[in-house]
C-alpha cells in the first residue's frame, strides 16, 4: 500500500474513501470536522443529529457526500467516550477500513483531536487492516478490490514512512507464517530469512548440515533429526553502535512444522503448526526495521530452525542429549521441542555475545493460551527492569504482555534423576516450566521469554488483524529497542 501525507483540507484530498473519527456524544461538528461538514453540505451534522450514530466505540456510519469532497464515501468511526489512546485509534482506523473494504482502493484518514503523534498508529492501523494473504488463490473475485493507497491528512511525512516500513515488516512476518509447511521447509525459510535481512545491510552467518552437531547444538540436532530437512542455525548481526558497544540478543523459535514428533499431535488443528516458526520471523522483522532506522545499537538475531517429524531416526521420550552449554537434558515429550532449540540458541548468545539484554520469542505452549487466552503474550523474566520496559512497550503498541512467575520453587519441576535437567515438568503449569527450563541457559544475563502462542494466530479476523498470522511482536520489539 502506497502511503503519503497531505496538508490539504480533508475534502480536497484525492481519495475514493475518507475516514474520520467522532467521539461519543458529539452532536455538532467542530474543528476540522466542521470544515469537512461545511464543504459537504452538512452531511456530517445530519448523521450526528440522527438516532443511528452516536460515536460509540467501534460504531461506523458510511455516508455518500453529494458535493464538496473528492471522496465519494465518508466513513464516520466512533471513538467512544474514554480518552483516545494509540491502540483505540488503531482499532477505530481498522473499523473504518473494514467498512470500506471492497468498495474503494484509495483511502484518506483525518488525524483525530486529542492524540499526540497520531500519524504512526494511523498508518499502522490502516496498513495492517488492509492486509490480506492470497498467495495461493489462482482466481480473484471480481469484487475483491485491494487497498492500494493511503493518505494521512495533516500527518507527519517522516513518521508516516517509518510506520509504513514497520507495518511492511509485520506483513512479511504474516506472509511467512501463513505459508504451508510444504512451501516453507527449513532450507526455504533460511533462504528467505537471509534475503530479507541482507537487503537492509545486515550480516548473516549460517550453520547447517553436519556442522549443527559438530559445533555443539545437540538439542537443535535432536529435534530436527526426524525430518528429511536438516536443521539450521542463522546468526544475523546489525552493528549500529560500533565494535566496542554491548550487544542485545533476540532469539526466535523456528519450527517450520510441528507434528509433535514421536509424541504426535492430534489431527485437529495440526495445520496451524505451520506457524511454529513465527518467533524467527518476528525477531528478523524487528531486526530489519532497526537496521532501516539506523538505530545506534548492536543487535544480533539468533534463529534455530528445524522441522519436528517422526521417523526411524527421530528422537524419543527418555533420550538424553547434550546442550550447547554442556548441560545434559532428559527428553520426556518430543512435542515440547521449542524449548530445546531455544536453549541451544540462548546458550550460544551468552557465550559469544555476552548480551546486556536478551529476549526470546516463541509460539511455545498451549498452556499459556489456557492462562491468558488470545489477548496477551506471556512474559517471563529474571530481571524487573527489563520486564517493566517490555510491559511499557506492550501498552504503547497494543501488543499486551502479562508477567508470569519464575519463582525458584518451580525449578523442582525440571529436576531429573538421570540427567542435569529434564525439559518438561512433573505437574501442571507447563508455560512456567518451559520458562524455568530456558532460564537454566541464560546465566546472569538480563533475559525475557515471550510466549506468543495465543496472540500470534487468529481463527477469525479481529480489529486490524486478518484471519491467520498476526505478526505479533515486531512492533513491540522495535518500540522497546528504540526506547531503551
């Protein structure tokens, strides 16, 4: 979608559709809304005086100005009665886009009163709401008209382009996560990932084939050994602060398809396991954006990739493997593979980068969905300051986090009788157990684990998220890195 800004009055902007926000209880147009109303012959005042539109949160009324405006459709979007926030405005923008979907190709958006720096959430809400995954439709419906242009009336040009860049990265994550497992096995994910970040000048290193085990990634190799595609480990470095500056590490889970291995999953819902590489896509999406913005940071993305399949060489419950940091791990469930490949990556980050902070992102457990549903990401951390910073970015971006406990008492769940550690617990609370397992591989490094299993995938479209992959985490990580 082409994104631009305009300093013209809203009624003079060249666009097929125009979206404006209206606070609840507004009975008389004021400010820019009054100017638009005057230019269009009082059509807005007529709607505000009717009983059909009250400006309630999410309410939309589409009217058709007979004169005075370039736009032929005007979507009035209710903003509710509470103070406007970036997230409520994103959702209002999405409601307007949804009302115009299939009817117009170009849209203009009038910035609302009462919201500072509104350009960014305006562009994010519009571009993300306009997303549609249709790579495998061989024939498009005649009335399926994609949005091609967005104009922010009164917006800031630099902010608009930065937001468009960020939204494009989110859409890349969505595209990748929506691709089926037969199209995106490990070699293809690796190829696409490298190309995506190298375009932004990011340096990549790949460890694959027999070198995965030779270089000590015992857990990653174990998870991927049942597949025809050997596992791989991608290291992507962005140096924006010089050689002497400390590193921040981002670690993503990259399971291209998860059958559960020998502990095979039920058929129902297994098709969604194509999204189990969402964590890798998320950290690479964030890395590209900070490189494009030339942030003065050194950030490395560490991406273990594997396909979890059952065959004669697949790893089994009861097997013991050695992790990258030398710990021996007793495997008791081959469907708990994500924490294994993350453990190797976290240990690698600690040894080679000594990061000042480290965040891993993973579609890790169904347990976190039981706890938080699909509305929030589970946050686990060994550092209060890091947690507070991530929580603040979650509020700002609308990608909510909820901090979960990592108390020492939970460490008992991963005590093994025959190895250094077992990778699943002996009781319930598996999302916490998984975090406690990962904690064994970070040492004293300030670390946070984000379990995105809930909000990463939607069975039905919601606000500015289409059905399928949401691309969650990119905007959160970029905001956190930029602020901190």
